[in-house]
């Protein structure tokens, strides 16, 4: 009986973490997709890999290491694009490969790390602690508040950046807010789904919502629900069939995107067929 209670408590914390990071990824993922920041988010997720290793080596909390490294890499990318006049894709590519190479080198130089390197890459949501859950919840609350308070500026600058600038607004201020949200979200996602898989949970839910034909308002509601649902189902699949939780979550999110794409194709074909019958 005690073992059953322990199992429920252990899995329950993982489910809470899954719901929080899934909803967070879905909400911030809408901004990532609308503002075409997917490659930036990809670079950030991969490049924070060495942050976790450095944190373990010096005895810090992994969240602290990921956060510090994520902030540093974001500043590097901003410097490359703003002052170095490099294109965003070039800066993101350099940071992605450089950060991942540094993480691989550090793990090779320290083969006796007390934490498995794979947990940095694919996550370990079943072993998250209370600090991870609290951090994910806090970032989700902040993300909801910021999105609600600045939704007009965020959407205006996303759909019409030239008009936003011509209206006298400062694009860099909105960019800074969005980059901060993306950075905090990546840090929150890493313990759950790892450095490699986090981008799928950021991109798949909003893309599925968009493929379903939802307007941006609908995306802001549906995408967090899709993300939370995919993450929770992925954890349950992991517990049922004894597979890694991070990959299971990503596979469920990918399946949701595929289902949305397939349903939209069927609806489009049905609409075309109905139109042809009416014309005939």
C-alpha cells in the first residue's frame, strides 16, 4: 500500500510538471511561430546543454546553470544580430553548434559526471523535483500575464513589423519581452523534455492549432491546452509502456500535429468536392 502511495505521488508530480510545461510551451510557442523565432528557440534549446553540465560540475542547481547560460547565449545572439550585423539565422546557427559542441566536450572531459548526459538531452520528467515544478508554474503565470497585458503590441509587431515601427513604437522593446519569455520557457522545459526535444513541444501545439484553422485568439487558448494534453498523455504512455518520457511527449505532440494536418486536408477535400457538386 505504501509503495502504491509513493508511486501515485511520484507520478502525480510528473503529471503536474507535464501540464505546466505543456501549457507554457503551447502559449509561448504561439509567439515563437507567429514571430518566426523557431530557429532561435532551436538554437537556445540546444545551446543550453553545457549550462546544465557546468552547473553539475560546480555543484549548482541545474536550473540555475541553464538559466545563466541561456541568458548569456541570448545576449550573444543579440550582439551578433545588432552590432555584428549578422542575420538572425546565422547568429542562431553559430550559437547552436558552438553551445552543443561545448556541452559535448565538457561531458567527454568529465566521464564521471554524477548525472547521465542523456538526461540533459532528452529530459527526465519522472525525476523532476519541487523546484522544477514551482519554476515552471511561475514562468507560466508570468507568460499569461505578459501575453494578456501586451497582446495588442505583440500581435501588431508580429503581423506588421513595418507598420509597428512607422507608428512610433520601439520594436526592440517587444523583441526583448519575447526573447525573455522564450529563454525562460526553454529553461523550464529542459528538465522535462531535454535540450534536443524541447523545440518540438514549443512548435507542434501552435502549428496544430493554426492547421485547425484557428484565429490568433483561438491559438492563444487552444495551443496551451494542446501542449498540456500532449505532455500529460506522453507521461502516461511512458508510465504504461516503460519508455522514456521526453520522447513519448514529443511523439504525442507530433501525432497531434499530424492529426490536425490530416483532418484539415480531409476537410479541404470535402469542401472542394461539395463546391464542385454545387456548380455541377
